[in-house]
């Protein structure tokens, strides 16, 4: 009997398992925001649906449950959403709607179990299932769209709130993958970038509410992570590297232009055939236009993408016999100019301590770089002959082993410094009576780094052996400040300070070797705002990290000449451009204020374009005392005339006082029709956090006033009025 | 008795005459609407309205097209650059999204005053319709940061009463 009983039980067990309404499953795994919560939820597989213990689910989703035993009804509520399930009913009621589900509320061992998918989704969570693994997530941000900006130089990812982001490295230079966390696509998400040349693919990463945007291109994407990723309010901006546009030979000069800011190229001469090589960092190849008419200097030009990491574009110019080309400093950042040059003589090479110097008849631009194995520093001087230079000179000290010089080829002098160890460097030029003196300083390294915590801020001070150019960048996720310092070599045994105040950790890395850039990263506990207190370049880099609310503020007056670059502003009947007038008056105001001992910063001091946002950010970052934007007015009617002053409606009385002080000076000195003070939400005066005024000096659209704006005397008068107004205002508030 | 009959006849005739005279007016008020268009004063200090009648069919577009044409009174001046065209108008929940062609930016004369007058001539004209409270201006389908480099236009704007010069 017992044997039969056993057989029957063996036969019955699988039968029992198949017919049981609810089956315990070993395989269902549930993750909530990355954390496994299967055990607490006790998932049961039921006809393909997953049922979980209501009480524990609610706990995780921060919902509230209540059981009404008279109705056998369970209520789950979170925020405004109320879900009701009744035992034995396959309907689920959400607020005022209800619908049928495969399985409603069931009771197991006295606990209520509910369908996971419906409940989680209705409560606003993302539910994703992969086989028997379930991922629950709460998206915090919607991605509204992705589109091109600035004629294909930037891609903007629009979100309703900035989500944690990162760019994933890929080996494929034609692909770029941007990952966003805790996001979902908006229902009306717009793909504004897919076209013949580009293709956007959005992948969902189910183990979190993560989206991967993969941009694929026919051509290598001109993107570099360290400099290409930027936050723009709630949005993410991917800046693409500039691409080469044109190479033209005109009036004996060769010009190379790009669609963005060009970095300083490296040049060197090669022989047989004689050719000048220009390596331009951070520039990408594209369909460029070449205009090379018959000429005495250049035979032929070839362009190639020399390398992708780092990104370097190589321009090779095949030179004709006896022609010499040299780089010319170019005012416009998008152009490199080369012009014919003379052969100079290099002489008087000296070495003192860790400083190397030589003189030259004509100005030159040495090409300096370091090489390894053995460690050495090379100085190449093109279009130069070796003058009175000893072949070898003796040296003392720990760093330099020896110095050699040679006529590298017919037109290049090479100086080689043999080093004990790798080093940073810096060079400077000085005009002397008989020519030009060049000094190369070796071993620009960190003297000390100090973190000091105060009541309102944590201050970072980085002292260097000698002055260096640097850039301060803010990154998020985690919040951090990066300081990129030129000519700095990061060695292993760097003495980094202990974290202090708002700084959580400090690390240093070599951002790039050519050009040599060292990066110090300060990871932050929290971030509110920062300001850079040092000059650029400077020997000591000082950054102040603000703690919470704004501090008392600086004494800096920010002057903002309106428009600039490709934006001329208004144009007068005879062609006078507003940007020119604005800049000139602003520079005059600056000169007057500086002479009087005030601290002045300009949003622009040359003909460059700045967005409204950039102007505001500059003033806010400097925590300026006041902000004055200088413009010339215009309207359709030629009859409109006079000077006008704008302040933001929400601003304090200080803005009004400042505007009024300037206006009174205008009435006295400029003496045009007084249009008065207007309250309007113009972007720059609205967005700046300090008292701010926008001055419209006169009407360019009015021929008479245009003529005035053209004259230096009138500009000087206007500058006088503005600066006097500012000075009187400052006198009143002090 | 006779007098009374005559009186009734007279009244009936008068009613018919009245209907005959006013019918076109009644019909017109059903098909045409009076709108207020805001143009700039010649000294560019204010906006002042000019009343015009436009067909009710496609009211918003007709209104904006009249605004683009410019004022009839010589004491007012135009606010929208020549060549500007309406591409699309969408009114939803009190927000009017107005899409113009590139000429709005390209042919604009600039100036803070010039920009304010252009933008608020559009905004004030559109918000004069009871059902519109906010106006968002776009150019060829794209939101624009600014028209002439002073105002921020990525957010919807509401009526600007301070610029309006009341009728005298």
C-alpha cells in the first residue's frame, strides 16, 4: 500500500504543479532602480503574468495600501493616483477608469498579491521585462528631441531637466554614443538629425531607465569628448570640432579657414621635395575648397587627416625653390595665414638654471616639443640659420643633462636639451635693441596646491613655477571642476592636497601630450557657483567655489558691447554697423573707468560673437558689481531719435538708480532727445544677477544720429556720460 | 378703422425697408470681423491700434497678414519687415504659436526698440483675441533665441500694456 501510495504521489506531483492556480517561481527576478527586490516581493508567475505581494511593492514604490475588509478591496495610492482591486474580480480600477486584467487581486497565505505590470505602470514607473527578469524604474526626465544647431556644428539634446549623461567611447570614429540615465522619450520626441549622412538609433537599456543615443555618420564624427560635451541649461550640447573650409592663395598669402576656432598649428620643414608641413590640432577634414593659382611660393597643397587621436589635420605645402613661408598671427580665430618670410639668424644660446635663451634677428615662432627614450626637449626654428652657436654648452643642475644645437637642414636650426626626466615647458619673446630674445623655461610644475575652506567659499590655489595659460571647466555627474593647464607635465609623485570644504577629492592626469596639457580635477561635495580670481595666464591659479547663496560679490564692472562677429546688429542708412559703434564706445568707457582705478571686465573686446547667454554667464560668474550693456538703437521709422535706457522690470531699485545716473549724464553731455527709462525683459538685463542697464546711445536708423555715431568726438561724449553715470552711482551706493 | 389699417401697412413696409437696408450689414457682420492691429508710432515710442475688417474665415491668418501689410495711417509705421510671410498658426489652450519665414529675422532693422515694437505688435494684436493669452514666435518651424539680439523668444510672451498708446 505504501509503495502504491508513493507511485500515486509521484504521478500526482507534476499534475498538481500544472494545475495549481498560482505557482511559485524560482526564476522571476525583479530589480527596482538597479537593486534586486525579488525576495521581498515574493513574485508568483500566473499565466505568464507576475503577481507580487502588494504591501512590499507599495513600500518600494512609496505608495500607501489600505485593505477594506468589508468590500474585500485593496487600495493602493501614490500621489494623485488611486488603484483599487477587489478579491475575485479581474477588474482593476485606476482613479475613475477601470479595465480587465488577466488576474486581479489574489490572496496567498493571507497576503494580497497584485499584478506587477499594471500596478507599477499605473503608478508612473517604467516596467521592462526581459524573459523572467523585470526592471522597474522611475524616469525623472523626458527627452524632447535631438537636433542640429549652428549649421551642423553642434547637436542639441533637449530635455525637460538635465539627466545624468555620459559619452561612451567607441572604436568607431563614425559612431558616437551618448547615454542618459533616468530618462524616457517624450511622446512627441523629435529626431531632427537623421538624414542621408546621419542616422540616429535610440536603444533602451532595460536595467535602468537609460537611453543610448547612437549617432552614426558616413564620415568620421568630429567630436572629442573632453571639449565637446557641454551643459546648456536643461539641455546637453555636443560641440563638434571645426572642419576645414577653404585653402586660398591670394595677394602672396596663403589662408586656411575653418568653420570654427582654430588652434595653433605645428609647422616643420621637410626636404626633397622641399615642403612645409602644418599640423593643425583639433581640425577635421571635410570637402574643402582649394584655390591655388600659379604663384612663386607654393607648387602644390595636399590635406589629410593625419590622426584621430589626438585629432590632427595635416596640410602639406610643396614649396618652390627659395621660398620661405611663416605663420602670421591672425586676428580672426577661424583663419590661419601664412606669408613669405625672411631667413633669420639664431645666436647666443645660453643656459642658466632651468632657463634657456637665444637671440634672433627677426621674430620667429619656435616649435617646441618633448620626446621620450631618452627624455629630451626639442626646439625647432624654421627659416633660420645657425649663427654664433656653440655646438654643445655645459650645464648645471638636476634637470638638464646637456644642450646640443645643429643646422638640422638648410632652413631649420634645431636645439636639443637632454633631460634627466620628462618636464613641462613654457616660452616667451622679448624685443631687444638688436633683435629678439627668446627664453624657454623648463620644468613648469606645481609649486604647491592649497585648499582653504572659508564661511562662504572653498578656495583652490594652484601655484606654478612660472606663468601658464589655463582653462577652468565645470562638469556634472559627479559635480567637478577641472583645471586644464598648458605646458604642465603630471608626474606620478605629485603632491595633491587633502580634500577640504566643498572639495571631496583631488586627482591629476595628463590630458594630452601634444600639446602638453595637465588636468587637475576637483570632485565636489556640492556645487553652486564658482569664480576664477586669477589672470590668464598666471603663476597662481585661484578659483573660488561658492558655498550656497551668493556672497557679497566682487567689485568688477562688466561692460557688454552688444552684438559682434557675424551679428552686426543694426545697420545705418549709410552702412555703419552697430557692433562697431558698441565696441568702440565700450572700450572708451573701459579706458576711462580703468584710469579712475575701477576694475572692469568686457564681455568682448574684439569683433567676436557671443550669445546672450554667454554674456549673462560671464557677468554672473564674475559676480560683478554692475552690468552695463552698450547698444545703438534702430527702428523702421527714420524719424525715431534719442537715447533710451532699459532695465528689467523685476530688478531692484539699484538698477533704476544706475539707469537714472547714466541718463542724467546723457541729458547733460550727449544732449539728444531723452526717451527715458523703459522697463522691459531684455535678456541680458533680466538674466544678470546684479544691477543692470542696457543703454541705447542713439538711433542708427536716423541719418543725423548715424553721422553722430560715426564721429569719434560723439563716441567719446557718450563714453564719458556712461562712465560718469557709473561712477556717480557707485558713489551713491557706497 | 381705415387709419389703423394704414398704420399697420406702413409699419410692415417700414420693417421691410429696414431689413432691405440693413441685411448686407447683418450679413457682413456674420462673415467679417473687426480687429485691432498694433503698429508703431512714428517716433517709435509706442504701439497704437488701427481697426480693420477682415474675413472671419481664417481670422488669425487674415489678421496677421493685415499686420504684415503695415498701417494705413501715415502717423503710424510698420512693425514687421517686408518679405515676412506667415507659415503656420496654431492656437491651443490660450497659446498661439506663430510660425514666420526667415525674412522676419533677416530683413529686420534691429535695435532694442525696433525689436520690442515688432514683437509686441504681434503679441498685442494676437492677445486682443479673448481666447489667446500667450504668443510663441517661431521661424520656419524652429524656436528662436532672439529676433534682433535683445529679447529672449524661447518662452511664450504675454501682452505688453505699457507700450500701448491709448486712442485719443
